[in-house]
């Protein structure tokens, strides 16, 4: 069913401004992406003014203070970016508007409400660059069956080990029953299962040799302990979100995969891009309540809850057998720490690091040589500049078309005469 939408005062014609006079106003929190965009614009000799969003009154004063060449809302907070974008669209609908939004749904709705706004997803641009870096480092697509299966969930591993021990105990007692009681295989398994589940044994067991009774007693005691462990592991497994499985799309790969440390907005999009390229991926995040984990489960992406800077964890997740390690948490120092741990545990494995602070990125790249450095702020700034250029070019083309049509009409009127 097609949804009908009420008319909105923001749904006006796109801005008709075609000139490049005036400065670009960048609204957003100080530092980070805003500074990177200002630096990029100044490098191209474009006049720019950077102002923090602040209150509605402060933002409105900045937007209406002069005729701007364009308005840019650059913020890591989607709520803040949406507030400032709606404010700019309401106060100055005649000026081109470019907005950064991480959430795709919010971006689509904003473009419905403000058709002339250009929405840039920094996370998507960074994810595309990270995947490109992985491919440049030698990562290649691999069939899912070739990647194998790795058990990374503690509860699942404990449950499988306990179940294996229980089956082994049943098998031992079944063999003893076939020897001591001369039972056929099916009846021997029946006797062993009764013993393992602490059900009273059949009467003929009372006349069995003493050694069989000893084996049966030991089997029953072991089964009691194993059943308790299996029950505890099953309760733990069912009591939390199941992010990995033994079979299916969410089975953790054993080899030839990309180990993705950090599963936020950027990490989730990197995982999606890797899966589209046919590359097995295993996500890692320390926060069991991270919002992107729900999206990962729906998308069939395996994720382990663990610390990526722990060498033991890296070994358990197969750092030595993976194709590459990608570290994309939002903390630069954590990323450097993980990069050092990976370099120590698996020196030959390629590493792609997300480092947003330009100084940290430069120092890490020049001194530590940890791997491929990816600066999300520079990537997003380039994407914003590209959108601004496309906006100005589109406005110039529209002006040329309107000007040509106007001149054609004037010539026609002159030919017709009074």
C-alpha cells in the first residue's frame, strides 16, 4: 500500500542558488569530522566558517547571519544532525544543504521531507574504503565450505564438549553391556542410556559380573556431573542472544576469514560489504548490548563477545589462520592496542586500522608500521566535498538550462513581433 504523506512547509522546490559567492557554513561538534572538512575546503581555497550546533537560537543566528554558499551539518550524533538539518531547511530553503547521517532509515526519511538535501553516510564511505584496503592487502573471496566452522561462544563450546562426554560414557557402558550381559547392540545401548539417566537398570544387571557393576556405577556418576554441566550450558546459551551457531550463515569461520574488531556502525557496514564480496567474516565486540549486534543477527553475520586486544582471545578466534584483521572501534588508542596485539600474535597477518585522529594516524603509520591506516574523518570530508561540488555543478547546469530556455522564448517573441 502506498503511504500518503501530508504536505509539509519544508517540501518546497530545490534551492535556486547557482553562484559560488559567499562562504560555506559547517555546523557540528568541534573537532573530528568538522575540522577535517574545514581543512579540506581551505585546501581548495573555499571560504568556510565552522560553528558548533549549540542551541536552536545559536544555530539559527549562524544560519541567518549572511548568504552562505552552502550549509553542511557534520555530526557523529544522528539526533543532533537531524535537528540541525531541519532547522537549516526551515530557515534557509534557498541554500544547498549537505548532512551526515549514519542511520540509513533516518537519511531516507530526511530526503523525503527535504528533497534538496544531500545525505552522506560516513560509515558507508569508511566501510567501502576499509574493504578496499583489505582487498589490496591480499584478501580474496572464499567459499563458505572452505572456511570451515569455529566454535567461539563459551556456552556453546561447553555444551558441545559436555554432550560429547555424555555420548562417550554411554558408548563405554554399551560396550561393557554387550560383553558382560551378552546383549545385542540395541539392547546394550538401552541399558547404557537407562544408567546414564539414573533410571533403574533391568533385573538381569543384578546378576552381572562385579566389574560391570563397577563400570555402571562410574558411568552413572560421570553422567550425573556431565548432565549438570550440559543443563547449565544450555540455560546460559538460551538465556542470551545467540550470535553464532554451529551450522548456517552465523557459523564462525575457521580460516580464510577477516577478523573484524569493533562492531559499531562502521563495523556492521564493513561486515556487510565483506559478505557481499564473498569474504567470510567474524565480528568481535566487547559490548554485549551494542545496538549493531541485533542487526548482525538478522543479517546472518557471526559475532563473538570478547576483548579484541587480548592475545588469548585472538588465538581462540583464529588470528593465525585468518586472511586479515580489521580494527574499526571508535577509540583510536584501543585500535592501536589491538594492532599491537595482532602484530605480536600473528606477525604475518595484514592489519587494517581505523584511526580518526590525524596525529595518531600519522604517528602510528610512521613509527609502528602496524598496517594499513584508514582515517574516517578524511574519508568523510572527501565525500562531503564531493557532494558539495555535485550540488554546485547541478545548480550551475540548471541555471544554464533555464537561461537557454529564457533566451529561446525571447527570440520567439521578437520574431512574432507586436
